[in-house]
């Protein structure tokens, strides 16, 4: 678990004026945090729950209608911070307004993507911003019941969020008739048990219902058939955490903090071969070179070789391509990868790319839920072939077979885990084929010599 002193250093680092040369963009989620000031009194001192008060007309204004809130979210350009990058305001608009029964709101805090550690820090050090964001979302969609599904291997974070929920209820920000209004919203925490697959939203819903965490066929989508068969909206932790700032300052102001189609700030988990790994909140559209500088640059004495820009499932990019990118959905996509969860894994020139792929492939074959045959069988094939190459038993035909198996997995599974396993394989072969060929050629020479 990150210590308060370590997190303070990371928060201070995010406040530097290097993100845009013409203007200073302050952190929005990490603003004012020191690693210890997580309680409701600290949050309110930083302007917390002002957005909810504004929403309900408690600061002398007339309040906001549901349509106004959703319009503001659309204007903001906020895109889902969990990986898919779907426009948040548009997702909220899918919720049926006049549904006669119970509707649900769910926060996906099942952060299991290797390289990603931003959501747990938000919940640990600023939990009330998520609670307020979820309350605003519930108001906008006419929802009275919500759940935060928290990754099971970070139980201390779960306990912190439970403590924050108790504070919010005691202060009247959750429960019936919030702040004397006709708006009621109750929120509960739920912890999983560490399964990576439960980060997929429908597998999360299955687990939340007490079932085995396996993805559902879509359609129907959660907006029409979600938790317990009722309309449900699911957003990521960081997505909800961005909402209070948007309501306080307006959608246009949030959009201008980033770039067109990529509004606001984003928290990037920078790990790997850097001098100062950690979470950094910077404006969307920040050059990768600036983010790398914030993280202390590549570790001393080494050169940048490659970067996985969006968590372990994102295709790897060579150094020259990555250094030309800005940190936003469109730029990374144009370069041939994905921004994903914002987990930036930096790899220096000492890294063996075959070995790196072996570790990734092992993870995905281990975490496959086994429901879909292409994923259940194909991820094992991928791992075994890469393992064979790494340990000196590679064959010339292995590279074409690897690419073929990966291609036959992609797009043929219920959820995206199959794609997540296949994309790193195809990207590694595309950009670092010579390293695989060198090991295969060495194996052939050794075989010929021994015979």
C-alpha cells in the first residue's frame, strides 16, 4: 500500500506548470491532497459537495434539471476513464427516464489491469469526490440506489470508502430527501475477490448479484437490462471523480482544460523503467515527453525503448512513435494503440521484448474466465508458443502461427479479454519481430549443432 509520504510527493509533482506553456492547469481530482486529508471536513474545505448543493438549489440558485446536468456532461467532453473512452454524457442519456421500477448506478472500482493503480488512490485519499460524483449522476438519471464495486485485493481501500460513506450519510449527503430536497440516493460499497474478468462491466454485475463473474452477451446492454435485470449505468471511479468539478465550473471550462473531444485532466499511472513511478494528473493532450519528464525520465543510464500507453492490454509502441504522441484518446489511437486506463508502462533498452510478452501472455491465459472457446484455448496457445520461443525451442513457423492465433481470437469473444490477450502479441511481433527471430534462429543453430 502506498504510504502517505509517497502519495504526497506524487500529488505535489502533479501541480507543476509544465502541461501547457500558455496556461496553468491545476489538478482537479488530486487538488489539495496531502495523503492524509481524506475526511468529509477536509473535502468540504476544498469545495466538496458544492456541486451537489448547486444541483439542488441550496446556494441561492434555482438548481439544475436532469436535462441541464446531462447537457453539461456532454459539453464537457468527458470520456470514460476506465478504458473504453465512451462519452459520459451520452451514456447517461441512455438511461430510461420514466422506467417505473428500481434503477441502479454502479461504480466500477475493480481495478485489475496490470500497471493501473489510480482508482485505488482516489478512493483512499479522496473518497468523497467519488460519492459526490455518483450522487450527481444519480440525480441526472433519476436513480435512487447505487453500488461501488471495489477490487477485493485492496481491502484497506474498501474500509476507507465505507468510512467515507458513513460520514456522507451523517452529513445528509446520502439517504432520503438529501439536504431537504425530494432527491433520495443510497450508496453501498461491495468488494470483489480479485478476479480480473470482473472489471468487465457485465461480469461485474454478475458478481454483484452473487454469481460467478462471467461476461454477459450484449445486447441487451446494461442501460436496459443491468443489475438484477433493471436499467443500470456503470462508470469508472475516475469518471465519477471528474463530475463535481464539471458541475461547479461548467462543461465548457472542463473541455478547455484538455483538447477537443478529450476534455479535462486525466490521471496516468506511470510505472516501469522511470525514476519516479506514480500517479500523475495532467491535462488531456499533454505531450508524452512532458509526462515522462514528470515521472523523472527513463531510469539513469538507459534509453527509452518502448511504451505500453494504456495498461497491459494496449498494443506496445516503439520509443520514436510514442515520443511524438500526446496523451489523449485520439493521438494514441492514431499511433496504433489505445489510451485505455491510462496505465503507462515505460520500457528501457535493457528489456527483452520476448520475455515481456511472455509475462503478459501468462497473465491473460491465467485470467481468462473460460466461457469463450477462442479465449479459453487461444490464450493458452499464445502463452505456450511465446514460452517456447523464450526458452530456446522456437520454430520458424511460430511467428506466423502466433499472429494467426491472435487474429482468430480478436472479435470472437463475448468480452474484450480475448482482444486484450491478442493485441500485445500482434504489436510485439509487428514492432520487435527481429528479437523473436533472433531467438528462433539461435534455437535452430543450437539444434543443428547438436545433431
